[in-house]
C-alpha cells in the first residue's frame, strides 16, 4: 500500500476507532487513542488530505429503505480498449442503483453491486446493461444474505509497518 510506511501507531488507532464509529467526536477520539485533541485533529486532517480516509459514511440497510434485491453483476465487454472502458464507466456513473463498481481482471471486466426495489426492477436493470454498447455478457448473482462484513484488518498493517 502506498504511504503505509507513513502511518504510525496513533494513525492506525485513529483509523481503527473511525471504522468502529465514524460519528465519534474529535475530543472523544483523542481520548480513545491517547493524544491531545489538536494533535488528533491534525492527524485526522492529514489522513483525509493524503487520501487514506476517502469518506466517512453511514452503513444503511438497503432492505429497510425498500431495496429488496441486492445483486452483484458481472459485465464482460467486447473490447478492453481505453475509450470503451471510459465510455462504460461514464454511462454507469449516471445509474444511482449501482452502489459500487470495480474494474477487475479475468473473464469479467467489471463487477457491480446493484440494488433494486423488486426482482422485476432488477431484471429491467440487467436488460439495460445488456443493451449498452460494447457489452458482451451480463451475469447476475443475487445476494441471499451477508455472511461477513467487517472493517479492514489494521493489525496486519501495523505488523507490516513494524516489520
């Protein structure tokens, strides 16, 4: 990881605390990690400015808001030329029900995490993907349940940094 050697134990403690509670106030965070509030705020700003922390968000249960279907969708394009990739990424950026999109290697070019209020709505979304330019193959993997969803293993980062 780029910049890993720039993270010390206090930075890792800050990251660990924020992964557990992103709403923690700076004074409380400083107490938890054992530094002064100004030092904690300075470190926090540095973690944001260096891109170590990209965002702080609430984790929302999709189903509680009416998105009954969560599905991972693999997309294979007919070409991996840069203009084709850029055009695909631009078109999916405008689709709000795509929560995440990863460009991956192998037989699949993209893996998307999508939500929909119903199976029919997800079916329509899949048909939309299939009709997009340069899309060769679309596969859907509906989520039946979440078996694991945990924060990053920061203890491994600490071990590598110390070693």
